[in-house]
C-alpha cells in the first residue's frame, strides 16, 4: 500500500476553508483523496443526538458544520451545555421550554485538532456565545440552524452573539477581537443572530448574514411579526466591517407590509377538496409578504470577479424569493425572482386525470403548480441548507423546494447577468459539487425520491396517497443540466425496498473527478467517472455507522487526501 503524502504545514491559504471548500462553494479540491481503507478517527461532536432524535421519531434534524482543514490541522464544531428533552416527545411544538425550543441552553464550540503519530490530538477549544434563531411556534420545523466558522487571514472567524464574529488566533485558540458591525446602532442585540455559514473570498474578506427577530415574549417572530432587520455583512481583512440591508439589495421586492404576495389553496377556508386546482380558473388568496431576509442557512458565495451571491425571501412568503447579486461595495447588482419559472407541474410531473396518484384536476393548464394554479416557483425553506454555487462560466446554481414535486425541488441555473437558464428536478437540500474537465464542467447533486404525496399530504384521498419511496441517486449533470450518469443506492432491506436515502447535503470531488457521498445506509461511497446511464457499483465503499434519519451532513477533504465525514453526530476520518 502506498503511504499517504505528508500534509503541508498550515498557512494563510487553508485548504478546505469554508462551506463547499472555496468561495464559489464548488466542493472540489486539487488533490486525490485517499482510499476508503481505514477509519482513522471517530470523534463525537454532538453528544445530544439520541435526545434530538427522540423528538422526531428517530430523525436527526440538525445542520452541522463542514470540517475545515489546513495543513496538519482540522477544525470542527462541538456542542455542550444541556439539552432538556421533552416528555412525551413532541410537546415542544406547543411552546414548552424543551427540545428544539430550548436551543439557547446549548453551547457551540470550535475545536482545533492536529495529527500526531496518525492520531488526532485536541489542541484547543474556543467557546462561542452564538445561539441559533429560536424555534418558537415551530417556526423552523425543529430544524436546528447551522453554526459555521471560516478560515481566513491566519485566523478562524467564529459566529458570535448579537450579529458579531470572533476573530480567533488559529494557533492559540484565543480571541483576537470581537467584531461588531452594529456597534452604536439601535438594534435589539438580544434577538439578533448570525444566520448561516460564514464565507471568505480570495482577499480575506469575510461575508455573512444577520437577522433580527421580534422578541418571542412580545410576539411570534416567525408567523406573527415581521423580521426586524436583515443584513449582509462584509468584514475586511483589516477588521473593518460594513453592512447592507436586504431591503436595499432587493429594492423591487414587495414591501414588508404588503398583503398581496401569492398564496396557495392551503390558505382557503374551508380548504377545498382535492384534487387541485379546484377549477381550471381558480385563484388562491393572497397573503402577507413580510420584509426580505436571507434564508436561515444560506452562505454567501463569491465569484472570482468579487460579485457576492446570496438568496433572499419574504419573511412570511417563502415563494417570494430571489437569487441576489451584490457588488463588492455591497450595492445591488441584480436580483432574479424564482417565482413562476417552472412549467413542469400538472400534465408533466403530475397527471391531469383527477384520480391518479398526485393527480391534478381535469382541465388544468399544463405545467402549473396545482397548489397555486400558476407556473411553479422555487421556495426558500428555512429547514434547508442549500447555498449558491458559482460555476466556472460565471453562472450560479441554487437548489430550492417547490410545492408540487413529491417533496422534492428544483436546481435553478442563472447566468452571470441574472437571466434564468434552466432547472432540474432534484431531491432536495443540496449544495452541488462541480467537476471541471475537458473544457467544460459537470454538476453533482443528490437526487432522492421521497415517500411523499405530490402536493397534498396523506389525507385519506386517493390523489394524496404517498408514493413508494425511492429510487435514490447521486446524479451528475452536464453544463446544461442534462443527466450524464446516476449512481443508485441498492442497499435493500424490508424497510428500504428501493434503497436508502443519500443524506449528504454537499458532496465532494477530488482531482481525479471521484465523487464522495455518504448515505443513510451507513456507508461512505466513492464514485468514479467514466460511467454512463444508471449504475450501482461504486469505486469503493466503507461502512461507518447506520444513519437512519440522519441529518443532511457535508463532507470535506484534507490537503493530504484524508476524508472528513459525518454521521449521527460523529466525525469520522477515513484514509489509507
């Protein structure tokens, strides 16, 4: 067996520095990954997984950091504090101070490890005062937001309380400075949150999103009261901070107080019987809009020309959503609405016969979303962690949910000028990886087919019956979003007759084009290029730990090719 190369020393150019590895979030590195041969480490970073799963019938609905790698070091979150479980499980939905309503009793830390004699050694732990946005009134569906630092400028920038970030010396673990972009401003710091992963560009500028919500003791911050503030923040390498409001970045969006945003037939009282639309000409009621703000787990992406890309949505109306381009000085460049871009609903993905599984009403216009009777829209759900990806040709990818596609969504491709180019139906919550080759590029996403009804839930009506789960694919697309190949999960048992779900939310690709993805069957898979069609034989696979209902977790690659994988609150490191 060929021994792995020694890792390079840590430098001011860390290897896997942020979500998706690079400022473009492409998930691709310029080294060959090591083989899936030996488990080199198993580190528990979330000791509360069993309690968290108990609240959701075994599912782990938390978002976790991608491991950051730099020379011989790696950096990973850990959680401490207390997790007060609900009894019986699920009572948190009614506002009990337990389960996902008590995230403020948890503590988030960053750990630095160094490899010594083939073993990871904990060097330091930095404890942050960051807290996630609250789940009161089940506003986040119980999905725990992500805590995600970034490596830049010889430091690790760590999310803090009140919209701040800590600049931490990456060698000593000591805070150099707490950077407060809102110093002196009259905002409610107690209910202001760093929202989503931090990102950095080639010049060491750090970007992130901030939200201020209403005090839950005063009003419901998700469904009853508008967002109180939303900003894109830029911190220069000099520590100087500047901010732009989301209202300034999406100037043509409906006003926060407007009540004319598109709704669905779910908002009709009494709710009309299925199938929908109720008639070929039915129009659902409009709804309150709310102000523009980022999706909760969105990481800004930065193109090589300095353009920053983020995603915005109306606080009350997740279909009123935009991919947003921002100039380096935080002035708006363009905004592309995700509304009514999709024409693959009734008569395409869903039959128009009024009786079949997922059917639309007879006479419905071809292509519309049956829940709105309009062409389909991408919706930015706060339960997701999809984030923009900048392609080699300057175009942008973003994966959003929709209302009609069996709980799946669409991957939108928008060019560098903001023009919508194409969409691919995929399943769901995925930041794609990008493989550059032969003068072009390919796009890798997870492509799960869920056991969900088309658009209406399991409500005892034949058109609302959930379908059989599966198949489950890792799919590679060409630059025009056409399928090049699909790798299918074929681990079969009684409860999974069509395979297991892919639980990766950000796959990785090495310099040979080998794709790495983890599955709920407990395996990490390496998938080689050179295949076509649908295939089921991986280059390699390695069992780590059964991960039923696992969180959607990212994976990373180190500069020496080690693979950093996550499963059930464990960080596994795999290599030769």
